[in-house]
């Protein structure tokens, strides 16, 4: 787990921490580039950022000249809920927070584009809930509490800044999220701020996402899982409803446009809305690394990522048998959306070679269904 206590400017160093089991390391980092490089190098399961990572619903910018300023305001649902519970926090778009919020959103976006899942955390809320003193009360007492939490690496004789301690607290929130001991504060429109709980483990749906190049057999596998009790959903379903057509070329072009316009997370939320009540979900046709990050942010360790591949000649043959598209194989193979698919291979929990016979796919579907209860 990587925790980041972000500052509003690159000129002021940011607290950064990595938590590997109970082993903790902290440091101070300055630039966005250095933060991104250090985080990627840590190969995190999850990144937990202490900064607002979304805007109040209706807002499109962090500044006061936003046309929706008067109507949408500067406060998110998450802040209102925390205030009602007596937890002190600042509005996401109060002037002193605007640069921090903008920076947090940029960093989260950059990480998600690499397939790295990100959650928003607030160390102050975590410290209140777990009965720890806040850094403003006593930094040394807070550091001692973290050591008593079972963390190693904090007794090396080095003094740590309050930013490093908050970064470590953020990483602990990430660990709580991963273990299912958390609550999401906020709403679907603005996203959720994660706070740890002392209650029992939160139940999660089992989510299997399937990625791969076209005609590799993604939908075949998804259909087999559907028969075995999974609720199947496709990104193209949402796009087809938007357009009023199921034409493959139109769906692909509109999907690429939505991604290029920064609406991929919105699209993922629309897909999620269709399966929110399901216990087992298979998502057919994940195309971008940020999609993979999104589903991990929803399901945590219950997200299993499958990459289906097949020999190009086999894919070409399968594609030629389709009667529902007039596009040529090479045109689709060189499309924008296909170029990003290879990145999902490196993010996969398993890579399945679907060059073989149908019974091999069926056996793989059986195995997945048994292992993802």
C-alpha cells in the first residue's frame, strides 16, 4: 500500500509512505513526476491519497469562476457527512484547498491510466475513529500509536515529519479498505472518501473482468460464466443505449470518443449501476487500464482480471465468420482502442490462451466459477 499526504504545490514537499504488510517506509517527495515515479516503482496494490479526488456534483473546475459555483457550491457529500459526525475537515473547494484538489485529481487520473487503483483517504478521520491523537495534538504520540499498531521500521532513530506520518496513516486506510474493514463516505456521483471501521468485514461481490483483443474469445468466456451464475455486463451495452444502435463500428468510435473526452470513469459507473446488487459479476470487454483500476476500487481483492489472447491468424478467421460488421480486420486491429489493450495483459491476474478448442474454454470457465464463489 502506498499512502500520499499530498500538498497543494510542488514547491512544498509531499509525505509519501509504503506499507508492505507491517513494514513501513516513509520519505518526502517534491514534484508530481517524482511522486508518480516513486509510486509506480513501489508496484502498489493500491494507492491511498490524502486529498480531495473529486469535485462537488455539477462543478467542472476548482476555481470560483466555474459557472456552477453558485448552484453546486464548494462542499461535497463526504464533507457534510463527516461534519455531521463531528469530524473536522475542510470543504473540497474552499480557496485554500483548490490547488490541492486539482493536484489530487491529476495525480489520481495519471495513476489510474496506468491501471493503478486509487482511493481517497483522510488521516484525521482515521485517527479519530481508531482513537489515535491527531498530529496537531501530539506528533510523537501519534507516531507511537502507529508503532503500537504493529508497524515496523519506525524505530530507526530517524525523526519523521507530520506529512510522513499522515502518509503512513493514509496507507493504513488503504490496508483497511483492502481487508474490507471500511466505509465509503460520499455518493456515486462524487465518489467516496474511505474511512476505516472497527466493525466486521464488509461483504464484496466477486468481479471477473475480461480483457483482450477483438475476436480472441472474450464474449465466449463471459457467456460461459453467465451460464455458471455470474451476472454479465458489457461496456458496449451502455454505449448502445446512448446511440440507439448496436452497430459495431459506431460503438467503437463512440467508445473511443468517450475515453478521449475523459468520461471513462463515468462510463464505468454506468456499467456498475447495472450490476450493483449482483453477488458475482463478469465484465465483458474491458479496454483501458483505468477500467481495471476502477473495478479494483470497487471490489478490492475480489477483483480477478482475465486477459484472453489468441493467435492473430485464429482471430482473423473468427472475425471473418461474423455477419454483424462490415469493418475489415486490419482496420479494427489498428484502431485506437485496440492499441491500449496490450497494457491490460501486464495487469492481468491470469492470461488465458484461447487458441485451442471450445472444451478448453469451458474447462477454464468451470475453474473460474469454482474459484470465485
